[in-house]
C-alpha cells in the first residue's frame, strides 16, 4: 500500500520509511510560527520549563510575526509585542525571521509564504489554528497551543502527533465568474460539517484547483481547520514553483501521492455547479446561497485576514467595486466597507495598481495590515445587534464584537457587492441562482475513527470532581464564546476566568457562569457535541478552570480536537466524553459527581446516572 502526500511528509520528518494513519509519531519541525497573542505566553511557558537562561533548539527555525492587535491597540498589546522583540534578541533569532510593524509586516499566514518559508515537503507548526494555510504549498502545516509551542517545540523542535488519514476533494471543471475559492470551501464544509474531517487531512485536487493562483489555493487550506481537519494540503505544481522562484528560503523536495495511496474518502465536485455561498451565523457549516439571503441587511462589510485579505482578494473586491462605480453606484449609505490588506507589500502593490483609488472612490475605509476585526480585536468591532458580512474565516458568537452581533461569511466578490447593495447579494445577480442541484458525488467514503487524544495525567485525576453543574445545551460552543477576543491581551488565568463564558447570550443563559464578583460556584460544565471548536488559543480551557473558583471538568459527547488537546496539555479543565448527549437531561445547579472508578456521571439531584467514555490515562 502506497502513501499519501501527508503520510510521506510525516514519514520523512520522523525518520521512518513508512507511516500509517493512526500511528503516533514525533516529527522534526522546519518552521515554528508565532504571533503576539500566543507567542508571548509560549515564551513564558518555555522559560518556566527550561529556566530563564535557556536557549531554543534552533533559533533559525523560529518565525515571529505580530499581527492580531497591530498596530498596537493598547498598552497591553504593546507589551506583548515588546516581549516578542526581547525574545528575538535574547534567543539570537535572525532579524530576517522577525517582522514587526514597519515597511514589511502583516498577517502571519500570508507573511510566511510571501517571504518564502512555505516550502513543499516540509513541516510547519504555529501557535494559531489557521497554520493549516501553508499546506497549499504541498507541506504539512498544523496549529498547536502555546504551551506545546513553548514546552515542546521551542525546547526540542519535535512535534508529537497521530498520522491522519486523508480525505480527498476533487474539484473539476470551470468556476462561474462570480465564484471564488471561498465559495468552494464554504460549500465543502457545509456538505461535510464542522467536524466532518475531524483528525484527518483534507487534500484538494482537480482541474479547478490546478487553475487557481496560490492566493486562492491558500483560501482552501486555510479553512480546513473549520471542518476539524488536522491539516489541509494541495500537490505542488508549476504554479507553486513559479511563486517560490526568487523567494524560497532554502531548498526543498516535493512529494506526491503514490498511485496506490489510500484515502478515507473521495468527494468529486463539478465546479460549474457551485454558486456563491454564505455561511450564516453562528456556524461555518450553516450554509446558504447568497442569492437566497438578499433580505439580510448589513451594517458592515469587511475584506480582511489570512483568508480574505490577500492580493487576489483585494483584486476581486476592486473588480466588483469598479463595475459598480462605472454604473454610478458606491457603498450603500449606512454601510461601512473596511478593506484591510493582509501585508504591507500587498498594500503597496494594490496602491501601485490603482486598487486603493477604486476602494476610496467607492467609499471604503482602508486600514493598515492587521487581523483586527476578524477576531473582534479592533479596527471594526461590531456593536449590539449589528450585522456584518466578511471575507474572514469564522462567524461565531462574539467573533467580531458584541454577543448580539452577527457575522456572515462569503467570498470577497459577494462581500463587495453586498456593501454596495446594503444587504447580502452575490455579484452579477442576473447570472446568480439559488441551490438547484447537488454539485458533488461521493466516490468513496470509509467510516474512519482516529483517536488522536493524548492521555490525561494522574495528577489532574486526583482532584475532587463533584459540585454544581453548569449546562450549555447548544452544539459547537466555541472558543470565542468561552473567552471573547478582547480579553486576549493577557494570558493571566486570574483575569481570564473572571470573563469565562461571557460570550453566552444572557437571554438564553440568565444564570451566568461567573458571578458579579468575578467568582464561579460551578464545578462541572455539561456541554453538547463539538465543545470548544475554534481557535488553538489556550485561553479557553484556562479561563474555565479553577479549583477554588471555576470548573474542574467539562462533560460533552465530543470535543473539538485543539480544545481537547490544549485542556490536557495545560492540565487545566478535564475534558470527559459522555456516551450520549446529556446536556438536556441535567439542569444548571444540579449536584453532580464524576465516578472515576466506574466512569459515570452521577446526578445526585435527580438520582440518575450517565455513562462516560473511559479516558486514556498516563
């Protein structure tokens, strides 16, 4: 049996001839990517483990790109960036690996390939969930938490992981003129679900992919994590090599699927049947055609981020706006259109090519490069009940601002046209249509179950696991609900836990997890499936945990991979899987206990008992 691209890369990085899905291995890392929100606490974890005078395993392989709250939005974000700068100096990280705000800076997942670090056949890890972006260059790229970055990667350069099986998505044919890569990936996630690729690689292939620019390919792999994937990947080809010519930081050796490689699933899409897609709040698989959402009025439209602020995204936006300007139409009154280039080089290129004039003439607001509004950090935060449509990658509650605001995700072309109309609308409405036919067939699908969960430590299981329950019966409770982004300028557990679950709508959850005095009486959180979806930031499990004040365990039928891993790695909140969804069986305030011998949850209030899955233990 042959190997897939992902398997070949991991085999080579682990020093083995062959690896198979499900095997746990350690691989050598070629690039470790860090920004200020997770890089600053990763530095603290590194020195905590290794001592203040410790040196990283290889300073030449660490890349530092502050991007989330830049240009610095406040003193706390400035302090995080200063910590990165000191780390670069203390560790003798090459200055060419450091990209602070200046003439060459920007969003990390666009900076890394722009500056030539995304090399086919290599391994990249980053303390950010969208690190999977770089798989567009035929490499293995994976998001991790800050503790793993500091304790494992900085110290050893080795990443432990479970080899993922590969789902293959073949997109053949020609896309409609108003359809982009964003529409393809939103369609795929809508078809398979936000956990549809859990623990697997998502490989994209076919004639439509072969005809795409690197910018468009990066959009596909960027959002693989939104389907629960370990990584996204595309075979390198002439387009890849032409992009890397003159910018590649070193030599590389590409790999390709063996002819007899085995896949866990094969989906084949007809590109011509894909229409402009919108992901409705508050889940990325909440899919609709843009055509069917024309009654949704908007307050803000945003072109931004590692998904939607690349040059091709700006070019598509300008094309739509220019077409409307030629007809005497501008951004609708009452709508804010924000255009935020992902990097300073993209900004300059757009300026030189006249795109900035188009944006300005159309009534758009142009910002310096930043992640900013994508995570509700700054530069476009939404107020109560406001509605935005964005080219970014997440539409969770509180994602772009107030808990009652809403974010719809779409391609840059749809975002731009919606800004002009004042409501959601696809570009070229006359040639647009609603869903009319299924654009794909499933050629092959195997029910794959990969257990990539690390073992719980005996230390955490020594805790008392009894107390009041806090019940959250909604699916996919995400990291933005658990700890909203405007608190990410700190990693201090004492500050974070005062704001845990602040993103829950008070209308649906009148009993708050945290009391007005900043403490919590609840010990066990009862959730629904896919608990903890979203970011690789460890702020979420850290915010929930507290033996004196805060929860000690979360019980849910399933967890998002990164949240599960981070909870175990940080030895904070204990994630335990129930054999069924019990979130509608238990009430907030019930006295519950976890039986660690029989692995059952006992509700002392109702007298009922529920079975748990026995966790792996060290």
